[in-house]
C-alpha cells in the first residue's frame, strides 16, 4: 500500500508549464513502467498493474467527446492501482443545470486527488486550476492546447528516433484549430526540431503561435524550404537543456548557409496528420490534405513515421495502416505509460528515486500580470476564450500578461487564460487620467505600478470612462529610445 506522499498543487495547463528536463523525467518513468509492467507480446503496451497509487482517486471531467485521452488517463490510474471517478457527459452532470466550471472544480476537488479536464473553451483548464486545490491536467481546452497528447507524440518520436534534435517534422491539416498542434510545435521548437507546416488552405498556424515560436523559442522562418517554409531553431539557449541524446544542435539561419542547405535537403522524419476540427469552425471544410500511400511514395518521406493524435476522419487513408511507417496506434498506446508517469509525478509517488525532482517548469514567471474585474475595460478578443462563457462570468477576470520583449518594439497583451494575443488596445493611467493608443507605453508598466493602469479596447471606451488623450507620448518615447532625456 502506498502512503499519501506530498501531493503538489502543480497544474499542467500548457506544455510550456513543463521544463525540458521534466519532460525527460516523465519519459524515463514512462519507460520504467513499460519495462516493469510489460505486455509480453507488444513492447509499447502496458500489460500489468502496480498498486503505488492505491490511496488516490483521479477525477475525469469531460465537457467534450473523448476516447483516447479519457480512457488512457483512466487506464493509467487503474494500472497504478488508483481509482477513477468520471463525469464524461455534460448532459447528465450539473453542467446541464447551468453549473459553472469554477464551482464544479471546487466540489470535485473534495472527491479526488487530481483531475483531468476537457472543455470546448480555450483557457478553461487555466480557470479550473485557479479554483482547484488539487492538480488539474488539461486534457484539451478548445483550440488552445493539449499538453499530454504532446507528451505521447514526443515519446513516440523518441522511441522511433532516439533523439529529437535535428529531426524534421511535417505537420499537416488544420494547424489553426488543432490544439494538439499548438502544444506540439512549442515542444518541437524547444527541443530543436525543424517544423515544416503543411496547412490546409486558410488553416495556418495562428499568428500568435508563430510569433511565440519566433520570439520565445528562437525560431526562424525559411521560405526557401519547400512551398510552405520551415521553422528553424537557432543555437540552444540556457533555458533549453539538451533533450535526448545526440550532438548539440547549432543551426544559425544567418551565418551557416551550408547547414541551412543541408537542412533543406534533409528528409522528413515524421508526418503529423490532423483532422479538420469541424467543431471549431463555422464554415465547412473545403480542400484538405489527404495522406495516403501515394503521398508517402515521395522519397522525402521514405523514412518518415506517420503520426496522428486520432480520431481520423478521412485525412489519413486506412491503406497506410499496413505501412511500416504508420506509428499512430503505437502513439495512442503510449498514452497509458506516459500518463501513468505524469500522474505518479503529480501525486509525489516518486520521492526518493534517483529521478530529477518535478519542479520548476519552462514558462517565465517574470511577465507582468494585469488583473482587473471582468466589468472593467478590455476583454480578451478571442471569442472562444473562457472569459466569454456566461456561466463563468463571476469567476473570471480580465487578466493579461504584458509582452514587452523588446523595449524599442510595440507591446502586446497575452490573455492569461487562452494565451491568445492582442496588439491594438488603449492604455490608460488612472492617476493622471490620460490614455494612449501607443502600445510602446507597456514597457513602462511594472509589477509595482500595474494597478495604476487600465486597458480599453478603443479610444471611445477610454473617453467614456473619463480618460483624455496623452499628447506627445510617441515623440517622448522616440527621444527616450534614442537616449535623449
Ligand atoms: C485530439 C483532441 O481531442 O484534440 N484527440 C485526442 O485527444 N487524441 C485530436 C482531435 O480530436 O482531432
């Protein structure tokens, strides 16, 4: 029987909540479960159970359909010897009576030791985490992220390739609507893999995801590589320790043209296929890339594993199933050991082992956080953000992280919940009653003075709230940037 060890309230909302080292730790533990609890016939399958989580209960709270994520989480908990309680049908839970997520989470936290949540709104898992005294795992929130799917995807890549750095991964389909893609590209970028986007028309990666790849994960866009382009990772940064084995990845876009040329000619290591996310789009699917035996005949895919988070609905032909490159069923099987590892780490069941401690995370906590009531000023512009869910109105706030990567560049706001970004807004100073549309002014806002500021969607909102325009701000800023007083 296991003892209740230190349960952390660490949440997993985004893949960026985990450091690279932590991801490696999860994989080490997942592999140890595969080794210790094997299925005799299939090496990718957990075949037996342990009892290390016998004192614990996992709650799965699913407001959207799921097969793999919910069942593999539940299987993982049962394989660890724990118990599971499930609310998988919003129609038969109190959600149908109009209960908010914030209330549901506070209730369920008394019935379980950790919970996994899936919700149609972007940022729902972050909201749940705000109200939960037990760990909340994001099992997919709208089109925002699906971090545990990415853990399964990376684990599959690791099993197939030994190292992730220097891989070239093509991502195909609905890159805008697929939450699996968003978590996946951040992880690939952080580990130095090259990404070749192959979007369906109009379904490119969201603008803010591209920007984040560029600004936070040092990616470069190479329009010369194929018709769509590729993102290349520049030299490893101190916060991006080596992942897996292999030589350090050092590819500089500007300085090493021979390395670039080599990378352009490099074969694709994996094709990651996604379905059209019909539940996230108003319009019908038009043209959509289809991966089949003919597509995979191209020599550049000769060594490419084929991955898919599943379910597939026509974009990945069944004829590929018998191809040795097909890895998607194995990828789905890894959901069990990978989630066993995550659960046991979050429950503190690996204390005393020689594995790295499960602390830290990748995200920078240094960003200034603006936090105002929902009734005041600017709201997140993403209509699918959880802040626009009527039921949650009493429980959410207008919260934004301030992005001022470069003091000489215009600032942006990142929604605390859904992480979408806004670059046009009005900044108002409560003390002096001025406002400006110049987002350079964000650079002057700190954790100490952030309460002196309000953000508005436009000038008329600011004027309506009693603010008046601040003259000469832009001129003063350019003088400051030029080093003059
Ligand atoms: C994905 C999801 O829910 O985002 N499914 C999964 O969890 N394996 C992919 C999808 O639904 O297309």
